[in-house]
């Protein structure tokens, strides 16, 4: 079965450092989503793309987070500068669109010290 | 404002019995609903979905029921197996939302042998 691939699986870094998380969506999927999972908030949508164009990034703290899709096989989520409150598991998901399930990667577990 | 609610944080069931997971929603514009299963250190895995034009959808041991008037859906697992032990997330999509999913906070199901 095709899967969404996320790298790295784990990242530990110090406050103030830049963090880049990468996602390879499933081939043929035209929508890509970034989520953050925390104990308090559950799964929060940060940003999403359709056909590589950003549709909504209202869930992201814009001063430090940025999401891009340089090509159809790669989506990136960057945090600069990182803060301890950014510690969470970040998931990428892709899908075919309306009334179709999103398929998730296994996440990047981020720890900011 | 939590639009999708899973009021039971956990549920414990004996192997072979029925597991019933519940989900309530507040937005009457939601018209597509999904259930995901999540094991530790993995991403959510799509399980089953239902469109608002239906009130039931079955896939093997899994059945989802939708009661639109009550804004309630449930997932039935029969018979429950120890491998079903996981966190189950309910999600909903709103018409005109550009494929965005709103998730509940999850219910931890434990199936005891």
C-alpha cells in the first residue's frame, strides 16, 4: 500500500534553532495537510494545499511557521525560531479531495529544549 | 469551540464483545464523516467513512451509524479483538470547506483478552 512518508521521525533541538520537516505525499493525491498533535489540543490543522497551492494556513503561527510545496512530491513545514511550546508530533496527510479520506504519515516527534 | 466531540476518553471491552464508540458534532453543515484508528508512534489510519446521505455503512467488523437529527455518529466493532486496542478519532468535513477535516480528541479503546 502506498504511504505518506515523513522525515525525520524524531527531532530534538535547542530553542531558537530552525526546524524543517518534510513530507512526501502519496502519488496522485492533490491535497496535502499539516497537523500538529498535542495532549491539550488533540489534532490541529496547521495548513493545507491543493494542487501545490496553499489554501489555508490560518492554523499556523505566521511569525515563525511556514509551509511550502516546492513540487508535487515534497511538502515542507519550517519553524524559525523554534520554541519549547512547539514540542509536539507533526503529521502530514494527503488525499484526493472532497469526500475522500486523508492518509497520514507516521509523524515527526519534535522536542524543543 | 469544539465542533466534534468524543465525550468518552476511554473504553474497555472484553474480546469477542461489541465495542461502541460515540461522536457528537455541533455543525449541521458537516456532511462527510470518518473514523481513524491510531496506534502509538504511528499516524492515524483511515478506517471507515459515511456520507450524510446515508445512515449506515459497513466494512467487515466495522459499522458506522449516522443520526443526523441528533448530530451523532457511532462506530461499532463486532467482534472486538485485542488488536483493535488503539485510539479512535472521529472526523468531519463540511460542505464547501476545501476538504478540511475537523477531528475529535479521540477515545482510547482497550480490548481485553
